C-alpha cells in the first residue's frame, strides 16, 4: 500500500517553497499532500499541489492571553488528531514554524512518523522542540547552531533544495563592462533595499552600463518604477511570485538578504552576492546562513547597522574594478554545488524516509 505523507508548512515563502520542492520529490513514490495556513496560500500554485488549509494563529506574547491561548492550542491539537486520522496519514514532514506545532504534537500522540526540515544554519525553535520525537531532520549541514549534541545522529545532510527549473537554468555570466545587478528582498520584501539603494543606483549608473533587476513588494512597484524612469535607468521589477531563476540567470551580481533558499539558489547559479542579513531574524539565523556560505568563499557579508549607500558603492566598485576575487567566488560556488542534482537529492530523501519507515515498523 502506498504510504500517505503530509507536508506541514505555512507562513513565509521560506517555509512554503521548500515544502513544494519536497512535494515534487516525493509525489511519484508516495501519496503526498500539503497543509498550510492562510498566509502560505500566497506562495502555492493552487492548481499544482494537493493542499488543504489548516490555519494556526500566531502565538501571542501577551501574558494576559495565556489562558485563552492554552485552550486554543488544546483545541488545535484535537483538531489535528482528527485531521490526521481522517486522511490516514502515515508520515508527517514539518518545514518548521509555529503553524506546524499542533500537527507535530498530534503525530506523536498517534505514533505517526515525523520528519523535520531545517534549511537554516540555526535550529528553529519548533524543530528544536520536536527533535527528540522525529525520525530524521533534513539539513544542509551537520554544523547547525543550537543543535543538541545527543541528537546529532538524526541529521540527514542533503544538498540545498532547489525548484526543478533551476537545474534547467543557464548559469550567470561574469561581470565585464556591464553590471546586471539583482536586488532581492525575500518573500516579505525588504524596505531598506527600496530606500537605501537609490543614491547607490544613480552613482553606479554613472560608472557602468547598468541594468537593475529588483524584487520588491507589490505596493512599492509603482514608486520604484517612477524612480528608475525619472533617472533613466534600465530596470525590471518583479515580486516574490515571479520566476526568480530567470532574473538570477541574467544577473552577474546580487544584493540580497540571507534567506536559506535564496542563498542556495544564488550559489547554484554562480551569482556572487553582497549579503545583508536581516538583523532582527530569529536567533540571528540570517547571519549564520550568510556566514556559512561566506566561509565557503561564495559571498561578501555586510552588517546592516554599519553600512550606507556609500559603503555598498565602494564595495561594488572595488569588485568591478578588481575582478580576481569575484572570479574566485564564482569558482568556489561551482565547486560547492556540483553534487547538487535533482536525482541525488531525490534518492537521498526517499531512501531516508524508506529506511526509517521500514526499520521501525
């Protein structure tokens, strides 16, 4: 009998996109479905994935609401038990976040096999809570911060999850007299990029043949469009839902936040990047993500609290005028990602799930 797998996700694109990739890897071997909260629907193709809405409200930090929240969590756990039973789920995979908490607890109560996924270089709080109950946790490294030593044997290291189209995408070209700068703010957008880089872009356009590819929030597109038009700067604007692999393949340098998926995609397509981690990210995980690839010689990391448009400008000019370091980073990225193929990841994930399913049934 084909086993039924539920992938629990929701919230930001950082959770939902990997869930869709796992879905694609598993759909030919198992009966796979996805559960997501209302926010996660924004990052799902409703016609492509078998999904259901399982909404979990955020946990409030207001102590006065704790009694109400306690009963809400109990209700959601009971609801999760019925949800999993009704669908006869055999395996639950969680991509982390508070929206997976009730389902993970219910899986423990029902003795359903639990697998976790952690793309960041810091163990997420939800994953840390459930690490002792899971069969395995899929990670991109075995050097995850805040990971309990006694559970290190549960780590299954896989190459970074990439959407299938990335394996069909042309790798980026080197910089020359042209600077094709990609600006990525992530699924939540990055307002600092929208305002910080205006003077930077104007100055770069005076020095180089410049084209800007910028990801931004839909609410800001018209404002940015007017800015670029008024300054006669060649540009393309897009939001998170558009095919970012297309823009990455056109770019020869990137200015970005440090989401795990974005950094993995840039490294795979050999796009050297100036990375500005979000300083308010939980447990500083964006800095750890950026530092992981920085140690591999794949990017430059800039501290948001110590930069302005001039410091970024000086960094880009130095890279453009002295290309040796840039070329070394391109080679480092190529060497780092050569084993990242769809088939390698597919075989690894399926073998890990089957090994744990068979050995413990």
